[in-house]
């Protein structure tokens, strides 16, 4: 008898509970989302003097309000396979007359140089519900503040020992590490599916950082690098989102 009464009460109350919950297909909801990101970037200003095109991979935590405001914190690892500056510009003081680097074994060394760095930022933005399957997505704009660092990584082949003049702490005099305050702007499209299965964004991003050398000594200058730099990146960014909101329950239950 008690079970029958309980089931009857649920049938009466359930429609009101369902109605009180928000449906992503019909209403704007607030939710926390986690994302994995990838971007392909083109250098500008002082960045292109040393580095070529690069990529970033990252992760972020995003909170979307029921007013479609976006609050985001993200971290990105910068990596590039191309250095625009010549060997002489970076290692000129320790290259021999043939432009080669002598290893600790007394032979010419095989080595490669790469770009490495990171970018941390906090962002705020707004979603405009245009050309979207539900009220929670559409075109968006974002602005961010943070910190950016980049440097040169020098790697030698496994069979060659590191030259003494760039071994241990000496290498810091050649890696051009610099960092500083950065700000960014982003415009793109965010898609949040009604079924939670497919959630992503594609955007264009602009980043500018006001940097300075983080090393006390630059061997090519034979002294500290006291210049101020503008590091600039233009990129295409893709993000895959994992939302945390619960799926809307069925409208009707049968017993």
C-alpha cells in the first residue's frame, strides 16, 4: 500500500520536477566544461626574427553562465620545429670557420634547434546565439590576460657528446629565453550539441606579449640582453569540450 502511494505521488510531482529543470535545446544553462585544445600559429613582430610557424597544445577549464558569458583559465605548451634565425645568429661565437659546432669528442656535431615555451591566461568572453542548434552556442568573442615564455631548445644526436661551451649552465647563454605579460583576443564559433556528444569550437586568435630576456648573460652579446621585445602570434585554434551538465530526463515515465 505504501509503495503504491509513493508511486502515485511521484507521478503527480514528476511533471513539475521535469519542468523546473533546464533543457539545453530550449534554454540557456550554466555549466562547467573541460577542454583539450590545439592551435597552429604564425609569428609576428620580434618573434618572427627567431622563430618560424609553431603549434600549441593545451587544456582549459571553462564556465559558461546562463547569460552565455564565458570565463576560462587555460595553459598552452608552445612547440615549433623551425628556427628562422641562422646558426651564426644564435651560436656564432662558438662555431668554427666552417660554421660547424665541435662536440666534446672533437668532431663536428649533428644538432637541431626547436622553439619551446608556454602561455598561461585567464579569459572572459560572450557567446552570441547566431546560427546555432540551441541557445547555448553560436559565435563568440574572448579576451585574455596572462604570461608568455619562449626559448630555443638545442638537441644533439645520441652519439655526440655535448660541446663543453654549451654544456650544463652554459647553454642558458644561448637559448634566448624571454617572457612577460601577454594579452589575447579571439573570435570564433562554438558548437554544443543537443545530445552532449559533439562539442567544439574553431576560432582565430591573436596574442601579443611584452617580453624581456630572462637570462643574466647572452654569450653572443658578451653581456646581458637589456632590450624589450614584442612577441606576437596569430593562430587558428580548435577546442574539444567535455561538458559536465546532466542530460535532460525523459518527459514521461511509465510504470
